[in-house]
């Protein structure tokens, strides 16, 4: 999926692209919401063409680990996706989420059009009141999205007992589930 437009070819769905640390975590979070049709892990906002996971981890490509979310705006809005984004990572830590450190783990919103950019900017200002530190999240226009290798897709679903999944992703999902029940 190398989508650059906000609206899909069918016109019924749209795309949102977010990076908030390891894409395994971000993917596991967003695929749980009604109205989200697909979540693809990948790379964006860098300079290397067709990057690999190994290159990303070396920190030389400029890419962030991101997810591209295909969603039905009649069921879940872009604004709601942004609320989930702010709630499920720490946007005040530069190039880091928990133990994951490097520019590939930066907090980033990649906007597919000017409307998304306006909404994201307003959302960032509104979210700032919920954090002690300053939000360092980048808000940038879409360039090219590169799908990650197949073994990175649906990682949590396929590997729920892997140490990273059990120690990092599961607690994040449990915390999110508790908040949504309130």
C-alpha cells in the first residue's frame, strides 16, 4: 500500500498515518476499533527509497516506524483516531517510547491533506493540556509510505506470547481497555 491521498479509491474510506514508537504497538492499538478497516505497519517521512527494517533500525534513513490506517469516517472520525493516538503514547519524549530509542520511534502525524493537517494541529494544541512536558510530535505532509516486511504485519496478533508483546503491548492494550470502559 503506497497511498498518498486521504480518500481511498472507493471514496468510502480514508487514510491516517501515525507513528508513536514501535509500529507493532501502534498497529495493535488501532486495529481494535470499530470503523478501522486495515492497519499496515511501515515506514515514512524519510529519504531512502524502499527501506528495510534493518536500515530503519540503523537510524540512517530518516524514516519513522508508522502505521497507515484505513478507516470508515462514518464509523470512526479522524478526530477520534487522533484522540486514541495521544492517549496511547507519550508525545513528549523526543525519539523515544519507553525502552525503544531512536529517530525511527519518534512521534509523528503524517497528514494526507490540508484538512487533516488543520485537524491534527488543533488536536495537538488540545492534547497539550494533558501532558506535563511539551509535545514534540511532528505534523508533516504525506510523501511516500513504504509497507514493512510481511513478518512485521499483524505482529501482536501472530505473536501474543513473544516477550515484547507480553511485556509492552499487552499492558498497553489492557490500560486502553480500562479507559474505554469508563
